[in-house]
């Protein structure tokens, strides 16, 4: 999962926007007299007229699949909309971590030196109608909470009809928020097809390339066959890309897209509109299409709708856990107030987590219901299987997250909070889920050798031998310790054994990165990950950001009260030597929320906190779970005595007012990110490859660039950004030896063994580093200390690569060498 460079800004003069507007008006394209003050400011800031006039300029195409170029109609693309200095190069591993700083997160993956980028900027303030609507909607949500406060005397009960209505509202709100941020960041609606593909950097471009393959193939089944028999991605190998890269989201979306466009064509409804966009700065005008008939727009829209539904699930989740709709609203507001710490889907939509995480929220909601329910309903367990499969299929790391869930449930079983029969049901459901994923992923053995699968087997074995284990000791506490020790040691040993047995020990998983962090082990592969900001330790500023929005203090107070409730129960069991009876558990289930849910969510919070501390990227799980935990502020069981002294409505009102001080600033900070994507050097490179190389020419280079080469030129490549596979890591190590101190002949010979015809060199990678020990030369010095005293091969190639390499193309960022 390699990273890449940050996107280069297009630099422009903010003063030109108004001049272009006047020129357009003079040519009859606009009607300035109809512009209001607000709409005129929007038109000037964005370099385009308001939507109502702008639509009059669109030349609609008749054929939705083979659109004709717009005839003589140009929509001026606006000047650079905001600050996009050198730090805004292509998002990548060795760049500033914007996620940690509450802004734009970087793309996941092993470290790569960034490319060079432009400097100057001219900021133009643009308030789009969607943004104004979004700000008004957030204010309306806050007002809704305040209006509901007088009714909170009956907050124990709630109407599901109102819950679903409010959930739909916050879901639409989150969809609008994501859409606004994404459009503001890239000006995506005004980009050409090539530029849109270029925005999908690193593994995002790799995933999208298969969606493109399936929708451009003569038929859906033919496209699916091409994806499952892929020769372009690891030439000359033939791989099943669906199995290797977890491409079920792209398969489903490609089917939906073909179904949608085919149906619309059949009934004669237009699915997109196209126009010419003048880019200025000596660049040729490009055609830009917008609408669900455009593949990139369809792809992005589905992702944002899915994550809008995720917010609906969060509201229902918070409402169900706390027993109050206000608890659900607090969950949503905490998520919005800490949005930069909670997700990065608005910056990196095609990543696997964008498809997988919404189903994790659904899975957590269902397991919460299963734990709370007195009846072991068959429908609940079927729903749990479906959510498990939907969570695990798109993302290779999902299994480790479910392992943390088992690590939370097992101690609860040991203490006696979960009945053995219900726990066995949960284990069986999880085993069935793994079996289904194993079949659907064409026998992907990583499912069978994961920590999740190993923990299920060990848990089942301990439960079956529980009576024999109990005979080995005398005290209840010792019995607990023995079971937990057997669980952890057995899981680790079985996992290692299964990895060796199924020959998947060379696959990098989250557990391997955490182990490397703890043991401070370094080699080429681990450094490619651990040098990346998103795989670094959590930043020290992160708890401070949580504190400013009161998320951390509220969750800490709730955790303290949960411990006060649970510790007496544990001491009771230890003193009497008796576990909780069925009657006691049923009495507890009648409380709101029951102790079993409090303990489960507290243990899950602890597990997510550990993961986020070691791998900052996994704040994706910590921050939203903290938002869900914050809903318990409405729990009468935890705060009943406190609410007897202080009016509940007044307390919640004061809490939300203090939260919103920093929370609103965080939202405004996100809305103020205004930019426009442009990467002229890469566009020039891709056009040169299209026009000057054979369709079967094989390319090698940096992983992010290779994804773009495959996506936009359809040329075969030998390495790509999906770095977890052992064979791919070996190939990438050979390709990256260009940035080592090896001899040109040695590197050339290795590249010829991979059938490479052209090598794309990025000069910035030769020297740039963001922290000590993380430049490519330093990484290679750790891996190859024998050559540490020799000069860099990269610097030699920049001067003259002959006789082993011949320079064929060069611009400000890229050099293309023919491998002789």
C-alpha cells in the first residue's frame, strides 16, 4: 500500500478570474445583470458562473458512452483556489501527515520521497451554494438538539420512526460534507478524464483501473474475466486481481454502472453533460463531463453515498447504545467536530477502508444487539454473518480488527458476562463468515491463517476443555489467568503454524508492523512502511485535539464510571468463586444500557487505542468509537445521580456549546481547504508514453507512478502499490535498486530479468527525506551496508546512464530511460 507525492497545485492569478468573467460576459456567455452579490462572488472565486447560468453553456452529448466533444463552448476553469504550496505535492508516505493535523490525510503505504512541486499561491475565497447549504444544515442540526432538550425528561424511550428520520438527515448531511470537501480540494467537476485518473494516486489508481477495465470491456463478464486473468499488473505473470486486491467493490460498481447506463440509454435519459474547459497557462483545453454517466463521477458518488449511510448507522448506533436520540445526535456531532481525525474518505475515496468501514459500523451495531438481546434470534446471527462478510471482503486488514473484537469478548466470557451458549453461537457465526470469504475470494489462504481465524479455533478449544482446565487450580482468579494465557499463547502459536502451513508467512499484516514497532526491528520492507507518517506512532498533538473538542474528557469520565460499575462485580465473583447466574444476567439486561455492553465497548475502546498509538492510520477506528462512547453521557444508569441534582437538558446544552467552540472551528478549517488539481509533468509523461511507446512496452518505476501508468496508458508494469504480497515486495526491491548504490550494470541485469523496457526515474527521490533514516539512500544503506561508501546510482543516471540506460524523455519531474 505505497504512498506517493502530493498533488501539484495549478498556480494562477486570482485577478484573472474577474477578467475572465468580464470577457465571458462580453462574448454573451454570462448575464452579469442577473447575478446577485453572493453568486457573483462565487463566480469570480471559482472562475465559473453560477450553476443556473453555467448550465446554459453546456453542450449536451447525444451518445452517453461515446460523447462528442463540445462545439466551441468553453467554460473557463478558475484560478487557483487557495493555498497549495510545496507541501501540497502528491499525497504520499513521506509527506506531512495532514490527517494527524486535523486536515487532509495522506495516502497509506510505504514511504517514498516526494516529487517537486510548485510554490506560489493566490488565495481566492469561494463560498459555493453547497457549502452554504452545508453550513446551514450543521447549524440546523445544533438547533435541533437544543429544541429537543425540553423533552429529555423522557429520554429513556424513543421512537424508531423519528430515529430513522433523523438518521436519514445526518446521513445526507455527511454525504454533502464529503462531496463539498472533495470538490473544493480538487475542483473535480472541471477536470478532464485523464486528470481525474491522475488524482487517483498510488493504490487508488490501481483499484480504479480494474473498474475502468470492466466498464470498457465489450461485456461485463468479459471485463470480469480480464480482471481475473490480469497480465498487465505484474508482467509477465497472470494474476487473479479480484483475489489479490479484494476487488469486489469494483466488480459490484462496474455491474451497477453498466446496468445504469444501459437502462438510461434504453429509455433515452441523458446521464451526463460535457463541455470544454479552458485551463490557461499554455495548456490545451480539455473536455470535462459531469453526471452519473461519467465513470469517475459514478464511482466517487457511490462511495460518498455509502459513507453517508455510515453516518446514519452511527446515529442509530449511538441511539441504541445510550437509549436516547440525543445520544445519537451527540455521536454524530462528536464525529463531525473531530472529522479530520475520524476519516480520510474525502481525500482518498477509492481506498479499501472507504468501502469496508461502513460495514464495520453495521457489524458493531449488530454485535451490540446480539449481546443485549435475551433471545438468540436466528435473524440476528444471519445479519451478523452478512455484516462480517461485507466488512472482510473489501479490505485485507479487516480480519485483524475482528480479532480485536474477539480479544474483547473472550475476557467477558471468562468473567461470566456472556453465556457460553451465546458465545459459542458468535464463534460459529464468525467461522462461517471466514469460510464464506475464503470461498468468495477463490481460496485466499490469508483468511485461514489470520489471527482472527486462529483466535476462533483456540476459543472453541478452551470452551470445550473448560472443565479440565478448572481442575488444574483452586482459585477463580488463577483460573482466569490460565484461560487468558492459553488464549493469547495458543492464538499466536496457531497463527504462525497456519501461516507456514498455507505458505503465506511472507504477507505483511498489521500485526507484523506492530511487532516491528515494539521490537524496533528494521529492514527494507518494514522501513518502507514505518517511515510513512500514517504508519508512524500517534502524534503527541492528537490527544490535545481530542481534548479541545471535549471528546477525550467526556470519554475518560464515562470510562471511569464504567470501571466503578464493573470492579464491584469482579470482586464479587472473586470473593464468592461463583460466576454470574442466568437470572443475574437477565436482570442486568433489563437495565439501559446493560453492563455487558458497557464492558464490551470499554474493552473495544482500549483495543482501538492501542492500535492507534502504534499505527496512526488506525485512528480511523479509535475516533469514531470514542464518538459512540460519548453517547453514554445520556445514560441514566451512569449519570442518574448526577442528573437528579442538575437538569439533564441544561447539562447537555452546556456540553454541546463548549464542544462546538473548537468543533465549529475544525469544520470551518476543513471547508476552507480550497484547491485545484494539476500535475502537468505527469500529464506530459503519460501523453508521451501513449504516443511514443508500443502497447506492449513494459514499464518499471515508483509504485505510485506505476499505478497511473497502468490506469491511463494500459501499458504493462512489473510493480504496483499493493505492497503486502511477498513476491511483489521482491520485485519492488529490484526496481527500487535504482535509488541504491549498486552498479548500473547490476541493476540493468536485474531489470532485464523482469522484462523491463522502460524505467521511469523521479529525481526528487534521490535526495529527499522527511525524517532521519527515511530517505531511499538511507533505507538502502540499512539493507545493503556493503555498498554504503559508493556513490548513488541515481545521481549517476541523472548525468549519463549510458551504456546501460538511454534517456528517452525528460521534464521537470520525470526521466524515462530505455533499459538497453
